[in-house]
C-alpha cells in the first residue's frame, strides 16, 4: 500500500515530473471491482468534495510549465494570524530579474506586489479600487439584484439575534440510497455526477433570478393595496417613499429626479380618484416637488389653488413661501418695507381663522412664524415689539375697556404705545391698566446702555459683521424718542410705530391660548421647551408639525455650537500605548453630561423632574437674564399660577439653586397648599444635596395622608421613595412605598397588601396619566427592592399598557430605573437588559434625547461602534427632524478621539438633511453645516455651502454675515460687495454701512464692468458659433 500524497506536503525528489514522461507501469484494477468499492465506501459529502476539486482543477489556467518549479500549499500557517505576517525564515529565497518584474526560475509569473522582502507572484496584476474611486461609489448606490431566501421552518426555530440562511443549492439527500445506476467506468461516473451537479446549480441560479427582491415585493403589495383602495392617502405616501428610495440624495441631480418621480405618482393618485385631490399631504408633496421644476408662472396658481382648499398645514407652507419670496420693490412706495407682502399674507390667514380655543392657538402659530421671520431678517426690535404689544393686549387690559371690540381696543392701545412709557419686559413696567389708573402719566427719559466698542484693528468687513451681530443680539428692545439724544443718528427701524404691528395683533380670550402665548415668548427669547410646538401646534392625521425648521433658533447660538462640536484644538488621541515593551490598548473615554439638544414629547418630564432640570448652563448662557426675570414677574396670573411659577423656578435654578430656593419660599408664602410648588422646592433641595431638608418637606406635606386620586399626590410619594432609593436606603424606601399604600409594617403580609393596593390604583380613571405613572413606578420599585431582581420591576411595566405620550413617558421611566439600578447604584445586572431595551426604545422614539443618552450608556465598553452608527444612521427615505439631525452631530464626539474619523459621516448626514423634504429650507441646519466645515478647516467647501444656503434661506441675515467674519479669508472684496447688494435687494436690515475708501469702490466698479464686458464677449462668441443654424 503506497503512502498518500497531499499538496500541502513538500514534494520529495521522486515527486517531480520527468522531462520525458512515458506510459505508466502501474497496474490497472478491474472496473467492476472499483465501482463496487466506490459504492460501498463513498459518501455524499465526499462526492461533493470530489466534484468541487475536479471543477476547480478544470478551471485553472496556469501554464503547465510553471507547475514544474513550485508547489501550492493551501493550508497556510496558523502563526500568520497571530503575528500578522509570514516569518522571514518561511519565505523561500528568490532572485529578481528583468528589473524586478520577474523572479528567476518562474518565467511565466510576474511580480504583482512587494512587501518588504516578500513578493507576490501572479499572472495578472490586480486593481484594488479605493474608497474614493467612482466605480466603488457607484457599486454602493446600486440596489440589490439578488435576494437571500429564508426557510420558514428554520426562521421560526432560529434565535432572535440572527437568521438561519438556507443554501441556494438543491441537493438530493437520498441519492446515496440509489444503487441501480449503471455506468461504463469510474471515470464516466465522476464526470456524470459533476455534470448533473452543475445542471442543478444552473437551475437554482435561474430560480433565484426569478425571485422578486424585497423592493419589488413591497412595490407589488402596495400596488395591490392601491388597486383595492385608491383613496388611501397613507398607501400613496408609502408609494412615493418607495419610489424615492431608489434615488439617493447624494446622487447627481437627485433633487430634480426625486421631484419628477413624486409628481408622477401624485398625478396618478389625483387621476385614480377625485377625492385624492383634496388630500393635504398629497397636495403638499405635489407643490414641494413643483418648486424644483416649475417657474413662478406655473407655481403661483397652484399655490393659490391649494390655499383655497384650506388647512392649517397648507396655510403655514403658503406663508413660508411668501416670506422667502421677499424682495424690496424698485419703486419708492414699496421700498420702505420689504416685508409688506409677508405681513399681508399673515393677515389674510388670521382673518380666515375664526374664534374659539383651537383657532386662537392656530393664530399664535402664524404670529410666531412672522415674528421669527422679522428677527431672521434683522428686524429684532419689531419682533420684540409685537410680543410686548400682544402681552399688553392680553394680560394688562383696563377693566373699563374689557367689553370693547378689538378694533376699538386697538385704538386705545395705540394711545398707550405712543406715550412711550415702560412696556412689559422693560424695567419699571407697570402695564397698560396701571397707566390708565394713574392718570396717563408722561414718559420720563431713562438711561440706555451704550454698546461696547469693538477693536478697530480688524478688517473693516469683519468689524462691520461683528457690530451687526452684536446689535442684533443685544439691542432687541425698541428705542424711544424720549431716550435718544439730539445729535444721535436716527435709525428708522429701531423705533417701532404702532401702525407697523397693529395688523398682526390678536384677541386671545381663552386661558389655554394665553398660556401658549407666554411659552411662545420664552421660546422666542431662547428658552426652548422640548415638545412644546409639536404638542400644541401639531396637526393630527398624516401630517405633522414641521415648525422646528424655523423655531429652533436657539440651536444656532454660540453656546450650543460649542457644545455640538469638540474644541478646535482637539486632536486624535492614541489608541495604544506601550508598557514594558508590550503594546496594550488604552482605556476609551466618552463625553460626559447630557446631550445639549434636548428633545422629548411635551409632558414627559415635569419642569423640575430630571437631575439638571428643564434648562442647564448651555440653555441660559446666551439669554438676557434680567429681561427674562421681568417677564416671569410681570406675566404672572395671581398666586394660583403654579405652572408659570415652577417654570420660573426652573430658569432660576439653572442660574443658581440658592436664589431659586429663595424665590420658591416667596411663592410658598402665598400658596401653602400648592403641591406642585412643594414638589419643586423638595427637588431643588435634593439637587443641592440636602436630603434631610427634602425629607422634612415630604413628611410635612404627606403626613395628612391625602387621597390617592388627588393630583400630584402620587408624584410626591414617588419623589420621596426615589430619593431614599438613590441614597441607598432600601428599607427606608420600602417603608415610604408601603406608607403611600396605607400599609403599616414590613412583614410579608404587609408587602402583599401593599402590592395589591398599588395595583388597584392602576384601574382608576379619575386620575391624570402622570399620576398613574407615579403609582406604577412605586409598584415596580417595591418589587425591585423586595427581590433585588430587575425582572420583577420590568414585569410590572410590561403589564401596564398605555398609548401616545403616556407610552413614551413610561418607556423612559423604565429605562431610567434600569440605568439607576445597574449603573448608578452598581447592582449586579446583565448589561444586555439596558442595551436591548434602549435600542428598541430608540427605534420607537428616535428623537428622544434621554433615550439616546441611555442607549449610548448601554453601548459603552462594548467595542461595537457600528451598532451606534447603524442606530443613528438610516436611509435617505427616513424622515428625521431637526433635533435628531443635530443629535447625530453631537454623537460624533461622544467617544473622545473619534471626531476626525466621524466628520465624513456627519457631513453626509447634514448634506442629506438640507436636501430632505422634512428639513429642507431650515436655516438652523444650514448654519450647523457651515460651522462643521469651518471647524474642519474646509473654508472653500463652507463657501460653496453658504451660496447654497443663501438660495434656500434668502432672508437669513446670520448666514450672510458668515462670509464677512469666519469665512473672510475665502471671499474677496468683489464677492463681499455682491453679497451686500443681495442683502439690500432682499430687504435685510443693515444698521450701518460698510466703510469703503474711494480706491476700493473704484476697484469693485472696475471688476463689475470687466465682468459685464466678458459676458458680452461670451454671448457674441456663442452667437457666431450658432450662426449657420
């Protein structure tokens, strides 16, 4: 019996082929005995391996002459993986010839690649495309053409973390039982098996090619659904999204192609059923896409037709178009106010809205939009004057004038406005009613602070831009004639006449509308309340509130931009270091603190609910603090206005907890029975670290055992139990929970009675959902403290079913208990519990910043950055709001040292955001996109983005000023002069003129003349070229 021969063993001297091989002297065995032996010992797996090896051997194209000088070792060396490369002693010696292109002894192979002393030989040089190769980028955007099929039986039996994929090859597992096959010889047997196997593979390839892809399957099901119900607006919207998913936003002419495809689908929907023509979501899709393809003559009648349909969402988009189409007319009458058409459009909408609580809320939405447009264009005094006059009309009307109609009431308010006495928000303001009661006293001159002087050594363009920015930020209170010195230059826009704001003033009679107006004024001043605009202004049904595109102006302040991006001098840290000659990985560091872009549904957290409160240091840094304090004080509606009082405490605690406690005591002195004020005071004591003071408050307020269904009782009990739990006083927390349930003692029977009593509160319907949640959390915490197992608490949360905002709030509460139990209190808990639940919650509520923080906490130490990127990434057809887009920017600096590697991902995300229909036209996103390029040192790229932003946001003065200050080195004098001309043409407010000397002016004019001459020459050359035709 001869020894077996393998390709991986070094050949002996007898294994080399002879120069003149002759016929073999090896005896040939009998064919019949061979077949019997094969049938007896052959197995299906060995047959497949044999056929595979024969197929590979037949496909080899290497010259036979080359095989005489080398052998192939396919097993490899296991130490290559351990050390990363071959050992020098294992590499055969070679000698280069033909100038290093070939190796001596192997004439048919060429040198493909050299790595140190190692060379790679082959017959054809390989081309390795890089990530920047156009072909590689094209392959990424190509949709999938083949589909991986999953057997239903295997998918059902598989684990939840992966899917079992079936093999595409259709094998006959019972083939080894067939013993009736008759073949001529063993060679024909092998060849026939190989050919039949190949035919099976071909058939499987054909079957797989016929199978529909996931995109085609979804398209087919949608078409069937539309055929059954052509009036279904959600199905038509899904059809549009499915069609747009094939065109990435990063592709060439993507906006135009997506618009054409959207219009074709919407026109098909209009033709399918006439009722679809009155669908607001489809009509908005149609008009938004038409802006990319149609001219004004075709677009204007379509918008007017949509306005006649009605609907607040269409009216807001119609008003937004009127605002962005603002231009100063060339004749003298219209040159005074370039926003006259926008004001007329807003007045038209306000007149179309009737009376009632819902209509008044809609009027405030229109009011907020036009006021934001005034500030965006630089008319900050006029914007603030609108809020001051509206506040006087809403909260300070004299008793004798309450029964007057709105026009007559506005005539009396004009008299108060022209008197130029202090108005609401200003120092020593008493209000309209007090002025009437005091006998209409005349205004007295007051000292006005002078603006600080800026250094004069700067470039004149930079100095002008900084003066404009600072004046827009600080000089927002309208000036008065009694305070202006005689020799001062008169600014026609600093003093606001009552006739300029009268058409936009509203009559707000309902308490809800009055409260929303106050919250709107705070948001306008930079104190953003998460979820406020979506809760009150969001539309029901298929459309949602997209007001975050223009109302999140606080995110463009310098404090927020510094929080979104890492410091400018941050460099990439080392990922490894050496200790005693051994390379070890360094500990990864992560960003601390909450996400600066706060976002959640309105009502999930109370104003003093979380650790930092509603606002933090970043939120109040760029706010005029004395002005906001006066607004809180002057707009307070009596001693029972607890929500406004708690909101003022949240603002004051962001500045100083000590001063907030002092203010809280003044509120409690006049409202000693207010449970919300007591809860806010106790939370501030806990934040200061005075747990004993908080215990005194809880004991005093809850000692009388108020009824369970009373508002804020359950929240107070939860605050007390939570404070004891986080202080690691488990027994004290159990006593508090049992006391809340009305049970004495801590025995087993007492625990059972306490659990039953807490569970009985779940079914009470005469209780607010936030109080319901507090009792559920008490029941879950009792199970956790009694057993020490987090699953006991999770079972309570999973058994309580709610929907809407209450469901999101309960999900966040569940994640917070898991995080505090495992991360804060350091109890034993599988980390996968927080990670899996946070990932699931993030898919349900992608814009919730608290859920995102907890998701990132669960991913710390996992080393799978792709999971974070996958959760925060997404496809182009997934709609994301402004908050989610900016949260993804912040996540780029979450892990210290990864910012430079994440810049490209952030850039692509922002590029998709400014082109997405959901967030297109948002000056906030354009500002952040340009800031990203500025901090990355890509000034030319930022310059290109600025020109695009000026087209999308034509009235944003802040974007124009970027060319004069941070991008000054990328713009020359001619380009800056043109930008100033565009700002003047579009009616933007410029407080001062740029100082230019005569030489500079002549140079600019000469450059403009040269450009005109070159344009004339180019037109003449083109005309001569086209002359024969």
